[in-house]
């Protein structure tokens, strides 16, 4: 069902909340920018926690958008 949701977003059938767009942008930028709040070189695997948390927040917001889209669909 995710592909139907993504198609609805692409065709602008469903408007995604601005906070979800900001989280997507922040997750992407934070992944590729060399600046890190918790550096992996200092704390090892624990340093990945901030990277994973940013993507987890985005996943929660995206799932919320999908549920919002499903709730707006007409009943079958």
C-alpha cells in the first residue's frame, strides 16, 4: 500500500504536512553533511544514535501521513 501512498503524494492527491517535509530534508542533509552532533570516531557505534534517531523521527512522521491518507480514502 506504500506505493499507492507515494503515488498519491506525487500526483498531489494527498498534501503532506510541512513538518514531514522538513524532517525529510533534515534527515537527508544531516546524513550527508560532515558535521555530527555525536561523532562516530569518538563514541563508536553509539555515535550512530543521532543519525538513526533523525531517520526514526522521519519514519514516524511519514507513517502518520500514510495513516492520514488512508483515513481520507472513501470506504470500500
